[in-house]
C-alpha cells in the first residue's frame, strides 16, 4: 500500500532508522534514547486507566513540510510509543496534500502514519477532511456552485473510504466557526466552502464521511473557544447553534473537538465559562475531544524556568476544568517534543527570537513541568465508564 517501508514496531527503537532529521540546535540526536522512560508509565497508560485516550500528532513525509518524524528519529519514536496510545495526522490528509491536482491523489504520507500507528498498537486519528483556510490552489478554478456538493462528497468518500474502519475519529470540518469580519451571520467562516454551499457544506461533509466510514466518530474541530472573552463567547454560542442545527437535521456527528492551543499571559480564563460550555455540548449528547493541546508561549517570560512554570500553570488550570467532565474522552497533544514544534514554522513564534517551548517534552525529549501537570490532572480525573471505541 505504501511505498515507504519505514514504519517500526512498538518499542523497536533500535530497529528504526536514524536518518537525517532536522532537530533543534544543540539538542541530543536521534540515537540518544529519551531519558526516564523506565521510571514512568507514560501518559497513554495513565489516561487509559481512566478510559481516556491520549495521543499526539506527527508529520508524515512531505518533502516541503518536514520529515517522517516518528519513522526517522528513533529516539522520538521511542518517546512517542511510550507516551501515546493514538497518533493523529498533522498535515497528511489535508486536501492540498492528498490532492496536489484535481485528478492526482497522494496518500503516501498518510499511509505511512497509519502503518506506524497500526504496528505500534496505537489508534489512528484523521485530521482533517475539510478546512476552508487550507485548500489547494486549484480549488477555485475547478469547483463552482453547480458541482460543489458532488465534488466534496466524492473527495470525502475517497479519503475517508480509503481508511474505513481504521480511524477512531475524523475531524470532518476544521475551524468552521469564526468571529469578526470573516464570519457570516451564523458564525460560519466565509471561504471557498461556505461561499459555494452555505451552511449545508457541513451537512454534506458529515454525511459523506459517515457513508465512507460508518464506524468512525465524527468530530467538528473548533479553535478559540476556551477563553472568557467576547469573541470566544460569540464562537461558543455559534458553535452550539451549528451543533444543534446539525443534530436537528439528523446529520451524523459524534463529538466537538476543542483545539486548546492555550495562550497564557493574554486572554482571561474563567473555569465556570468553559465548564458551562462543556455542559452545553454534553447535553446535546456529544462527546468532547481535546484535539490540539499545547501552549503558545510567546507571551510568557524569556527565562526558561519561569516560562515552563507558566505553561504548566496554564495546562493545570485548563485540565482542572476539562478532565473532571465525563464527556471528555480524548486528549490529543499537538506535537510531543519541542524538537518538532509547529510554532517555529508559524506566525505564533516569540518576538524575541527564542525557540518556542510549546510541548510536553523539551528538545532532548525530557519531560517538562507541563508534563507533570498532565500526569497530575489525569491521576485526579474520574474514570470514564468505558473506553472510546469505533461505532458498532
Ligand atoms: O501543525 C500543522 C502544520 O504542520 C501545518 O503546516 C499547518 C497547515 O496545514 O497546520 C498545523 O496544524 C494546525 C491544525 O491543522 C489546525 N489547528 C491549528 C494547527 C496549528 O496551526
């Protein structure tokens, strides 16, 4: 299926290739094992003891977008296997990657990640089938109001159908709701999908995903709904509105994803506000997945101990609200180590030029205070009645 034979088995650290990877300056290499694995059970195991699924995203091999990290960096792979029970695609199934041209498909990177997850005994999570902010350049020329529904349906059938029965959960639509000038009246983000189909694009996408993969838990994945500010109040209200609308229309949807790129030192966090939102989503009969947990540290101090404490405090206050809630069934970290950190390739970098420390593990794959915050929160969490499974 894949032309990449790199996937390695659980704990087969030595067998993995230590091929050249771009890792952080001055940090230990791919052949230096991560410290401390023998002395801790791993987040995946702690979470599983509460029937919570814990995992992280990783990139597959995309030449212009970074190496196959879990497959090429043996130390990183060992850490990933120790800590994670689920692997989430980071870029591989987004439309510009699966479909470089309207009639050309490329599943190599996604296949590679699925092979790795399967051989490692991990669940596999698909992110994301549609994201109106990340679309191929050709889309506007090829798709118009007349063919949009058929086009989107066919696209989702092909992608979700390829992996049917093997994806614990799909982010069907990413970041659908926004605020300010980008938002239409119903809070939906204007863009290539909304402009052609209106709110119906959500209905079309979820139906197509369910047809293609009837066992996968289908998720609407939303950003910027964690904090107590007007713009996020608006997003929470509009998100609930769309969820109600979809459920009333009998559209197959099973979960709301709350991305949770936490950003301490900026927006106000009020536990009751987030808690009420979780209650409102759960009252609709939906699960909640924490889909992209990490800490954007650009507003924290430069001093590393102070910065790491700030990150740990943000995660601690967030998880203290989220994890007691029985609807929350999954935590996915958006990366695992600062060695591979999406923030460094984004507009969210620190202004002082220092490398971001968004992740649970540092460049040398050692746990940071934020890791302990997650351990403590998981240990304090009540057990869920059952683990997350594919639909019957
Ligand atoms: O981490 C992802 C990065 O590798 C991609 O280049 C980028 C664009 O596709 O997306 C990043 O992940 C985003 C995720 O898909 C949706 N929420 C925000 C994440 C960080 O930008």
